[in-house]
């Protein structure tokens, strides 16, 4: 199934919903129209029981997302600027709080808001031509969609400082080396690799996968002792599911599990 809004293309197959930011002539820069459509489509994906994994990518050969739309940013007043950042942060946070894995298939430039959007995804797969950076300081601003916070959490304070202060771009291999992306694949294969990974995830217990998202994501916000308690509680909840029974029975019977998500 392929549906539209024209700024975000929506396709669903085998439990995987792919959202493609579709402004290739502007390197998929995030203008207010794209952000509104993303917000709506992320909400739709969250509440659609037929969707198990979401993939986000960019249209065309050159860019994932080359940042927030600079034409729009240039017009912001201080009051608008604060609202713009809060709204952008809230939309990007939807990726993190979707309750389903979100895989970024990064097929070119992931700069500014594009890098920030990728940072809020569960997993990042980059093609060899991907380039990453937080170039905001070149424009006299700082990252406003969560980059100063999530980048430091993912790759460490020193590397985040370097990227955000110098505005330098790094290539896919360097992004992989510092842990910014999970995997690098040949040009043209990022979306395919994301679908493969989605398939692997969807073969597993859906409730268990949802709890993994919570245990790791929420747990990182907690002191270790509280995170461990969260893990133990979710572990205990799994024992109440028919998925656990099915997973273990399937192993003992030497057959693939057929999870019902209950
Ligand atoms: N906002 C608005 N428009 C953008 C954009 C952005 N973030 N990034 C690219 N575009 C537009 C360009 O203005 C150009 O539009 P035009 O053809 O109407 O002039 C089109 O996309 C193609 O980009 P162009 O700059 O011609 O491509 P390039 O190959 O020479 O350079 C980049 C590619 C990514 C290096 C360059 O576009 C760039 O630096 N973009 C801005 C990145 C940025 O600072 N992002 C953070 C914003 S906070």
C-alpha cells in the first residue's frame, strides 16, 4: 500500500511502515509542512496495530534530511524560535516514544535536524555516502531538536562537543566508528538493510521487544539500581504472557515460534 501526503510518503508491507521524507529538491529539509506530516504519520503508526516497526528515510539519492529548513529559520523571532525548537523536539521525541522500534535508513546527508531526527530513532543504518553533522553554529544557532542532548548521550561528551562546535561533517565509516550508526551498507541499500533488520525484529516476541525499548530507553534515565528493578519487573511481566510460553515451547520442540503478542 502506498499513500500520501506528498511531503511524507507512506508505505506499509509485512508489518513494516516506511515513511519517506519527500522534498528531494531541497535535500528533504524539514519545513513546517514536513514536520506536521511527520507528526501525523508517527501518531498513525503508533496506533496502528498492524505496524510493528517503522523505517524513516529520505527521497532521492543524495540526502536523508539536510536539516531544518533554513528559509523558515531565518524568519524566526526569539519567541518563535523557542516555540519552534519545542515543537521540533516534541515531534522528534515521538520517534523515541513510539513504543515500536524505529529504524533510520540514512541514504545521504543527515545534517542538523536530520542528524537529530536520526539520533531519536532506535537504530541507525547508513549507506556509504551518508554524511553526518551538526552545522548549526555556522548559522549562529545551536542544535534545537535535541541534538546537544542525544548526541552526547550516544557518542560521549567530547565527540558531541567536537561535532557541535566545529560544525564538521563526518562520513559513514567515522559515524560507525564512534557509535553514531549501527551499520554501514553500500549505496542504495540502506532501506533494504533496514527492512531486513525489521524482519529480524518482527520474528521475535512483540511484547518482549516492547519491554526491551522501555528497559533500555527508560533505564538509561535512571540510576543503575532503579534500572535493574525496572528490568526485573518487565522480566516478571513477560512470565505472564502466552508469548513466553510459546517461545520456550517452540525452542524445546525445535520449531520457529509463532508469537501472538499476548
Ligand atoms: N534548508 C533549506 N534548504 C536547503 C537545506 C536546508 N537545511 N539544505 C539544502 N537546501 C536546499 C538548497 O538551498 C538548494 O536549494 P535551491 O536549489 O533552491 O538553491 C537545494 O537544497 C540543494 O542544495 P545545494 O546546497 O545546492 O546542494 P549541495 O550539494 O551544493 O550542498 C549541502 C549540499 C547539504 C552541503 C548543503 O545543501 C548544505 O550545507 N545545506 C544546509 C545544511 C545545514 O546547515 N543544515 C542545518 C540547518 S539548521
